[in-house]
C-alpha cells in the first residue's frame, strides 16, 4: 500500500507538469484548431529563462518562475504574430509544417547561443530541499511546491477563462470567430492573449522541471511536448478539464510503469494509450463526437 501511495505522489508531481504543458496545446487548439508543435520548445525556453535568472542573476525561485513565465508569454505572442497569423486562412497542413519549422528554429537557436551541453540548476534553499515521511510515504518539499504551484496556476487559468472579459472573449472566438468579430471582439488580440497564457504556463512547467530533475538541454522539449499533446488528446483536445485529467493520467501511468520495473517502456506505454484512445474514443475522455458537415 505504501508503495502504491508513493507512486501516486510521484505521478501527481510529474502529471502536474504535463498538465501545465497540455493546457497550452488545448487552449490554442480550442480557439484556432491549431496543433502548436512548437509549444514543447517554449517550455524548453522557460527552463533556460529560469536557469539564467537563478544562476546568473541570483534571483529567488519564485521570482525566477514569474520572469520565465513572462518571457515565455512574450515569446508565444511573437511566434503567433510572426509565424501563425499570416497563415490563418491557409490550409492546415501549411500551418502544421510551419509549427514544426518554428520548433526546430527554437531548438537550434537555443543550441547556438547556450550550447548543447546539459545545464544544471543551482542548489535550492534548505526549506525547498527537505522531505517528509508520512506513514511510510516520502514526500519531498519540492514535490509539494510543484503540485501547489501547478494547482494555483490551473485555478488562476480557470478564473481567467470563466470570470474575466478576456476569458469570455476567448470562449466567444472559440465558438464562432466571425460572430465574435461582429460583436466587437478583437479576434487577433484574443488569439495572441491565448498564446501568451498557454506559453506562460509552459514556461512555469519548464522551471519546475529544471528544479525537479536538475537537468536542462536545448532538445528537452521534444518528448515532454509530445507526451503533453497525448495528454490533451486523451482528455479531449480543446477542453481545459480534459487537459488536466489527461496530464495527471499520463504522469501517473509513466511513474507506475517505471515503478513496476519497466522503465525502458514508459514512453511506449504513453503512446500506446494514445493509440487505444484514438481507436476506442477518438474525441477523448471528456470529448463529444461532433458531426461535421462537408
């Protein structure tokens, strides 16, 4: 029983990170039906932004987290305005190829400036590096911080989407872009705000991964980005609650598979889940089958 609880705690920590990244995928898809494959590299950029703040500027963890989120929000807006906005009326395949190109550009630009070597975050303060033993289950202070920060950010996102004017604009644009424009909503600004919000969450995930695994590199966004995409599809692409559920399920699955002694196959298990979901329920766990008139 202790072993199961331990794996669940570890799964919650990892799942929180996947959920933060998956939220960016699902928000962008929900509003403009775009799979932003550069999103995983925005997460990588956030990890490096946090590293620079903590290592070279000697800022504290929480300030570094805010700075990284801000930097990623700006990067997300730039990517949307420069790469995606000119292709808004183009075919989906053109936008998809552009997203892959932006992903590679971010990776190798970071490799050019930062080098290909693995970087490590500086040691955390004492209160963040401790651990607690509760009934045979070990919970580190860092795991508590990751789960708490993730939950707070998710609740803040839910508040923005449900309670603010910008959130209402996002929901209106996602339902009918032309009708939203007729109601006086700036569609371009709303889409940019969505990219900024999703990118900020990805930046937070990058910093949390940096302090959790203490290892970052320019190609670190590829696999977590794909797994977060799987999480978004699993929960129902375009649905915020679905991204949360999918992220926690994928994180827990990965940790449980590793805990059972099959760590070599943990990535395969994640993508096997994607295949099963696409076969059994293509719309995802919370998604609904919608008929599309051709």
